[in-house]
């Protein structure tokens, strides 16, 4: 039998240890590896497919892996305090520059800094802040800050 190809339906699973095409004699076995490189925490799966000139020319197996990220990223933001009569600040985050933005602080923040501990590896985020006066009047958005969170 000649094994002509081996593929994975997910980039998180890669085949190794085989140089294709590969001729396998009757009754022989050939070891190979499947490397799982999770992109995020959680369960992932892939179809591993082999094609050959055998009577059953294609075989597919499903493999699964469970990834756990050991690196927790966060984004530390700071800004120059407003010179007007500002009581506190709101912090907003979006996935595209120009919004839409979603408020990420659960309550007004008096400090001119904020740590976002809810970011995901490999994602880009865009942040803006607003100043809120003691009367509740909120300013427009600040300048946009872009952050690219690295992949572990």
C-alpha cells in the first residue's frame, strides 16, 4: 500500500513523523505523531485523514485535545487625569477602532488607571475612556488606544 497524503482539518493538530508518499508492506506498521498545539483553553477536535491506493482509499479519524492556557494576560491602562471637575472615569473596550465600545468597569473609577484582566490571547482590543462629572455628565470618548495581546 502507498500512503499518498495525511491531513488535519485543524491547524491545532499537525501530523509528524511521516514522509509522504510512503509505501507500507503488508503486515507492517509505521509510527507517526499528532502534535496538539491549542490556541486557547478548552476542547478542540480535528479530522485526521489519510489517502492511499488501498481498497479502502481513504480513512478519517477524529482526534480531540483539551488545552489549558497557563498564561493569563492583562492590559494595564493609564491616562493623564482630567483638569476639569471630574469625579470619576468609565473605561470602554471594542474589537474595532471606532467602536462600538462596551463599558468594562462595573462602577465608576476614581483612579486614572485601570487593569483589564478579561483579555484573550491573540486578540486586538481598542480602548477609550470618558470623564464623568459629579453631576453625572459624561464626556465624549478619549483618544483610542490599540492593544495587541500576544499568543502564549
